[in-house]
């Protein structure tokens, strides 16, 4: 990459991080208030409403991602006619999906008492109305998601980042104010819906100002464009469906098998959603960049970028995930109180391990989407999603909430094995050796944290009654981790660049 490309990539990554930071702030701060202002049943019902509403997002069919890729690709090739045909056809498809989403949400609202038998009767009415409001607003916004894809394709990540991040913060503020003043779940849903609708209007105004060259017209809607869009998006839809089976049904399953644990499971899952959000925010900037690399037929460089991004991503996942695993109970106690910590610590540990393993594949997935190869890897996501659903249902029936979490972990292991032994042997547009991927992308970061894991395990099994010994052991482990990071976590060229930057003589 030249300096300009690196700057654009860094700018986009920072915009996504800012959006992710806003989402993370909401994810951390909102439960801090809601778990103290609402009963566990009320908070559980609100969590269930949010997950059921999120089903609407899967009707996007991967089109927003496809638009980002097509806009970036045609920007490099200059084929504006293809861009506008794809955009117009996408708008028609998403409008139809929005209508389907509204009908689906109404149907779900009617089914709540029949599927979730343990929801207290006093919460049923408000839960239904909140679902219609929140889910309905998301369905209305499906066509507007196309505009976010256009901004992404134009490398203007800061626009959707500001709108989405700002709307999340504003929704959270309104929700907290409503709960503090004795409001119910229906009023909370109305506030979220109002902010969503306002954000769609702002998206459209900014599109008219910043991207007017991307044209929408009913005359440009065509079967040919629909076929191209289908060819690209079909596999993304399968990925989306698999994601629904992996992460989109867990709260609903817990609500069905053990509703009294929904609040505790939801709190634990919120922290893992934070991991997911950060990882995708950092690495979905690879989609337009790798689309450009593919247009330049630079497959070897794509492989190098993928392995490097995987290594950096693994470091980030371990940095964020290790505290959640080693100090789950303490973190939950400080955050949402001892009762949530007692009930949710084990769930948090299992979900964190599962998501750390699963999210190591995000850079690989983003590069596949950028190069249009996602259609080659549809079997593994379905295997992961199917095994996750089956084991979660069995685990939920036998063990309740913790069984659902264990089912998620088992499904993730299936997906991880599928990537290594099946997917990576088929995606030849990205050239790399699987041994290099495992060694440099996965094992290097893992080796660096072994001292910290060793100290934690020794304390758990052997204990230490002398605080000074514990502090000394942690200090030694941190020093050993930093040494391993320098000697093994970084590759030779990175160490050399750091030496040159920090120790080169001036002038």
C-alpha cells in the first residue's frame, strides 16, 4: 500500500473504532443503570425484545456489505452504470424486505406468550408493544442501510460511524431517563424507535449532499443486476443465517428454557458483544481495500495482509478477553452487582472463550467478502450454526442457561476446524500457507500470554496467602509476556521498524 492508501485505511479503522466505542460505552453503561432500576424479570424481558427485534437485521441479506464492495470495485474500474444498477435493484429488494420484516415482527409479537411461557403475565403486553415499535423501526430502516453501504464503498466510514454511534448514545440516554422516571418497556421501545427513524432521515440528507452521483431509479432495476447481486449476496445470506443460529438465538433459547436467567445471560452476552463489535469495527475496513487489491490482481499481498491482520486481531482479542475469563466474577460484581456476578460469571467465561476463538477468523472473512470469495465457504458456517443450535437446545433443556453457552462453544469449535481443514484450501484468490496462518496469526499471540495463564492457574489450584508473593508473580508474568511479545509476537520487520523509529540518530 502507498501512503495515501494507508491513511485512508487508518482513517476508516479509526471511524469504525469510534463507532464501536460508542456502542461499547452503551453496552457497558446501560446495564449499569438498568440492572439497578429494573427487576431482573423486567430487564430480561427488555433483553428478549431487543434480540427478537434484531431478527429484522438478518433480512438485509448481506446487501449492505455487497453495496460497499460494488461501489469500491466500480470506483476502481470506472463502471458507474453497474454501480447504479446494483444500487437501484438493492433498494427495491430491501424495500420488499422491510415489508416482510414488519409482518414478521407483528407475528413474533403475537407468538410471545405461546413460545416464552415463563414470561410474567404483567410483562407480556408491554413486551409485545415494545417489540412492534423497535422491530418495526428497524424494518423501516432496511432500505436506508443501503446508504451506509454506499458511504463504506466511497471510503467515508466516518459518516455511518457518526450516525450509528450517535443514535446509540441518544437511545441509551432516553432509555435511562424513561426508566428513572418510572417508565415501562413500551415507552423504552418508543424512544428507541423514534431515534432510529430520525437517524434514517439524517442518512438520507447526508447521502444527497455527499454522494449524489450514486443514482437510484426504478428504470435501473433489472433481473440482470438482481442476478449479480444474488450471486454475491447469496453466500452472505447463508453467513448471516449461520450467525443467527450462533449468536442471534441464545437469549431466546434461555427465555424458553429458563426465563429467570435471561437477565444474567444477557449481561454476560453483552460483554462478548463488545468483543464482536470491536473486532468487526477494526477489520471490516479491509473489504473495500481488498476489493481494490483484487482488481490489481495482488493475491500474494492479500495473503500477507490476512495473516498480519489475524495476528493483530488475536492480540486484541486476548487483551480484551483474558480479563473477562480470569476475573469474570470480580468484573460483574463491580459492574452490575453481586447477584448478577454469582449467576453470570460462569456464563461469561464460556461465552468469552467461544467468541475469542470464533473472532480470530474475522480478518479472513472480511478479505473473502472483499474479494467476492465468500460463496466458496458456505458449508462451514451452516455446520457451525447447525451444531450450535442443536447443542444449545440440548444444553438448554438439560442445564438451562449455562447449557446454551456451552452449546455456543461447541459450535464455534466446529466452525474453527472447518476454516482450517476445508475453507482455506478452497479460497485460492488469497494466497498463503495454512501453516504460516496458524503459526504467525494464532500461535504467536497465544504463546505471549502463557506466563499470565500459568500464574492464574497456579493461584487457582495452589493459592497464595501472602499478597506480596502474588504481586511479585504477576509482575514477573507481565515482564515475561512483554519479552515474549517482543521476541515472538512481532515479526522481524516489525521489530526493525520499531528500532529504527525509536533509536535512529537524528538528522
